[in-house]
């Protein structure tokens, strides 16, 4: 049976809960700059994540760890200027919230005040409990992130699927319920077995957004550069490429170079 979609002029954290309750899947994509965010928002994506994945796709780093709070605020500010409909969530970067709840609050406040973002996202569960509570107590919406948490990649040592073993799966299920209890408005589950993700989504009342977590969750998130095929070395099973912009852009730029060298560009109609 099809589900009638409600039109949201502005998506809020409450809108996402409503979508879950009515069985409407939530769409979420990353954006890091004004031009891309304008396109993503106009396409009616529900949530735009200003992800610390900017460290990889925008700056060329191997991991998400090097990006700074100032850089995240810069990207978030650029995105916010473009957005009219989507809920904008910003990753608090590595080292800005894990060890000190007071620093976590300061980081979240800076993101909200300086960028105009609508919410923040943090990775982890029990170990960052006090940081999450401190941010929530200040009235700042928090999205959680469990499973493969890229900021902890050196602890894991690999980007492989998480929570395949029973002990880790039980811990993840418990922490999802804790995130809900503490007041998080949604949870991202990254690279975990589909059946486990479905079980988690059914066990909590808040939306669960998956990336590499199957179709039994409440929504999906992808990195927009991956979806559009601007990146070409990254080929995980969960990624569906909707375009191949790497080749198309390369071909267009090569043609431009050829036209300049051959004096074909600009022609008489392209000059004053």
C-alpha cells in the first residue's frame, strides 16, 4: 500500500519523527558548499548532512580526522546560505567533543551560532554520554551515529562491516536505545548487517538512517560525490551511482582545452 506524502515546506526534527510514524522513508545526502547544497535542497532531499567526510572528498585526506571545527563551520555556513527546505545537520569533528563535555558544548554552540545549522551529529554511545547530555541540555538537537564510526577508524583498523558478532551487536542495540533515552532525535547506522539494522529501527521510536545498513531502516544517506560518480575509486557494495560525473566532467574539460588550443573558443558569438 502506498503512503501519502506530506508536503514539508521546512523539514524539522519533528518532521522526521512524523515521517517514521507514517512509514515515509527519509532521504539524506551530504553537501559541503553553496552550489551543491542549492541543487540538493531543490531536489527535495529531507536532510542535508555537512559531513566530516569533507575531509576526504573536499580536502583529499585519507580519513575524516584532520578536518577542524573552523573548517566544518565554514562548510556549514556555505550550505546554510543555499538551503530553504532541508534540515541541515553538521558533524562535530574529531577531537571537538569526545573527552570533555564542556568542550563538546562549546563546539556545538559555535556550530549553531556561527553557521546557523539546525542540529549536530556525533559518533559513539556510552563513552560520550556526558557530551551528548550537555549538548542536549543546551537545547541543541543531536543526531547519533553507531556501527562503523569513521572517526574511530584507527581503533577499528579497517572499514569492514561492524557488529557481525553477537557481543558487538548487543552493545549496538543497547546504545541505540540509550541514544533515544538521552534525547537524540535520530541515529545513523553505518555498515552493519541489514537484519540488525532493521531490528534496531523497530526497537526505537526515533528515525534510523542507514548507510550500508539495508532497507529495513527509516531512511538512507549517501555522500553526494559518490552518488553522482564524481569519485571513482570508492566502490562499496552499498553505493548506487546515479551518474558518472567523473568521466562526463573530464570529457567536457578536455573538450574545452581542445577548443582553446584550436582557437575555436571563443567564437564570434561568444565575444563582445
